[in-house]
C-alpha cells in the first residue's frame, strides 16, 4: 500500500548536514491534520496552527480587502516566527 509519506519532500538540510531545519515536520504535521490527529500535529510542529490561518488570511486578503488585514497578518506572522524559533530550539536541545 502506498502512503502519502512516500511523496513528501525530504529535508535537504537534514540530508546534507544531518540536523533538522526549522521547517522539519511541517509536511507530516499537515498530513496529521488531514487525518484528524490534531494533538500529534501540534507535537510534531506547533506553529502549524498559526501558519494555516495566516495562509488563509493572506490568500483572502489578496481578493477581498478588509480593514485590519495587515495588522492581523503581521501579528500572526510574528507569533508564528517566534513559535517556530522556540520549538526549533527545544527540538535541538532535546
């Protein structure tokens, strides 16, 4: 049986240098969300629950302008970046 994980892109950073990059785990986390396993998706890549709404708001704001879209995008982007950095540091330490 073929699984979706067979089609995922490998991490070039991990292949070349042997260490995870800050984006490692994002693809599998999205797959876990589609499978309904939200807790495992969070443990694998905590920023995914910020990145999905961020992507949706950015896409929506391209077609429909609303009043506070830039503020919302900026706040979500900053929180996402901070979450990615913190979870990456925790991953490296452990």
